[in-house]
C-alpha cells in the first residue's frame, strides 16, 4: 500500500484514541522544588547543641579506639585464644573497625543534622569552565565551608581532627608486622678472606689462567657448594644463622678479565685484581636487579631493568641511569693452586640503595 492510498484520519478519530492524551503537544509544567521543611535542629538550639555533642562524642570515641588498637598490639599475646579465635586479632580488628565506623557515622550525623540542607539545582555545563564559572565555584566552596560549620563548630572540628590524627597510630604500629629490622644483615655477605670463587651453576673453582680477555663469568662463593644436605646446597656450619636464598642473592658476583693497562683503580685498590681479572657484585645498586650484560669492547656492564650502566675499568663507576652508587668491587687474589679467592669481604654494602645508604 502506498502513501497516497492510506486513509486520512479525521480530527475526531485522533481525539477519540485513548492512547493519545488530549494535550500531547503541551510540555509538562515544571513542578519546581517543594517548600523547604526545617529540621528540628534548625529551629531548636538545644537540639542543635545535643547533635553537636553526639557527633563530637563519636569522633572522640574513634580516637580512643585508635589508641586502644596500639595498646592491644603490644599488650595482648599473639598466641592467646579467646572464644576459639586469636585474642590479638579480635582486639585489633574490633578496635580499628569500630574507630573507622564511628568516624563514618559521625560524618553522616554531622551532614544530616548540622550542615545546611537547602535544595539546590546544578545545571549541566561544559568541562572547560569560564573564569566566571571558576569564580562561582570558589564562592560556592567558601559558602559550603561556611554552611558546614567546620570553622564555627570548634568542638566538632577539633574532635574530628583528633580522631583522624589518632587513626594514623595503628598504621604506624602495624608497620612492625612487616618483619624485624634487618640491622647490619644487609651490609654483610658470606664473602671473607680465602673463600674460593666458583662458577654459579656447577660450583667449579675458577683458575686465573683459565679466563680469556673480555670474558665474563657468573660466580658464587664456594661455601654454598661445600656441604650437601637433603634439600641440596646448604650454608656451612660456620655460617649458621644465614638464610640460604638471601645469602646466595647477596653474594652473587661476576668475574671479568680485561687488559691490565685499561684498568684505572682508585687509590688503595691497586691490588684488588689479578692480572686484569676483577670481581664485582652482580646486584645493581638501583633496585637490586641481577646484572651480567657485558660489553667486551667498552668494559661496560648494563642493567637490563632500568638501563643503569657501570664502567668496570673505572671501579664500577655509574655512567648512566638511575643507579646512585658504583657497583661494589670484591678484592681478589690467587691461592697456591692458582684458583681465584676473595682477599677479603666487600668493603661496602652490596645490593640496592635505600635511605640508609649514600
């Protein structure tokens, strides 16, 4: 059926259709906002003061509970049991959870009973505001701050600030659970005078005359290969108390050989190498990545993680990248059988930099 064959609808049939409202073309009138209804705290000063005291009491209780968290952390034995659960975890969870809950409830009570509650209309506008819009926003912010009573209601404000301040204490105290402080463990390795330098895969000792110019060898101290236990390599008895994986990570080294005339040792390091053979830590001084990317021609060691670059012919000096310290060098010598050994331990801490290291 074409358009010209459609029957014309009469005016009467349009109005007779129950699905079409009689004034369909008329826009719906804006009903506007209902009349503002004041709250009891808006008209009764006594109720207003009582609500203010209630909010302040919640914030104060939150501060006390935050302090209770710290007391429970130190006072309750971690092995003690209460109602078939850990008494320490129960006390810590309840005190911190209730402190957060009371701060939230206090903020809600403050907003519902004490802050201004006049209805407002905010029209949609473009993301890039004009100078007038920004000035209007700043004015509205100042007005909101004034209506919230944050500056005027000192009791509520001070109790809130106190609760938030005390809430930082549990976070500080809980940092202790990250583990015991390392002390000097990060500055010590198993390297000491006379320890042989061996290949890190099979533990074979390295002979000085077995290295060719430009060669790099990944190595470990021989102590990790001297004793075999049921789980493989173990630290010898004289290193009792050392954790195997940590010590192996810290003690990892690289041995390189270059022409003696290319080496520029610092004063006091003239005897730290053997006929052009030098030994350096394998741990980058930036964040601790293992490094062994070796450029034979330039004698440069490159870290694959963040591209820190070290000049091994110049005492491991940093040439490029985020590393702040030279790569530590291990003094070496040769024993009676011609194998490379440590002349001493590292003279500086190995591993990544942190706040206690320059």
